[in-house]
C-alpha cells in the first residue's frame, strides 16, 4: 500500500521507507562497495530520527506507517478488494484476484 500513497507519508516516514529499501538492497548486494554506497547515499544513517524510526525493524516501521495512513487518510485510500472472495488484491487498479482467480476486467 505504501508504494501507492507516498504523498500521504510524512517526511520522516518517506526517509524511513527509503532507508529501509536501501538496507534491503544492500543486504542482497553481491558487492561490498555497492552495499556501502547504498547505505551512505540512501540509508540516512546520519539522521537519528530515521535510525530511531527503524529501530524495531523495517516491517514494524511499515506496519505503523500503514496504520497511521489508514487512520488519518481513510477517505483518500482505496483498498481494492475482490468482489468474490473479499481479499485485498495486489494494486489499487488490479482487476484480477491472485487469491481466487476472479477477474473483473469486463466491468471496466
């Protein structure tokens, strides 16, 4: 959900999201130099508020950001759910449920 509503994030949340992505890419990098560059350029390791926000891990951070956005901007967020199984589909514009296979392409 966060990828589709970056405009609803605070500055700290956006920096934290960027730092979390940089760390994930750095951990999966085969190059020590690339990992260092990712952490230095995008990791915001020099920003104590970003480091503190990510102290409990990226997933905890992202869950808290999602909860805040859904609480504070519930009228601006579209949760696209399958009309057949009611599960949340991949994107706000998706027309195929990956859970049950239901398609609503013909309704557009």
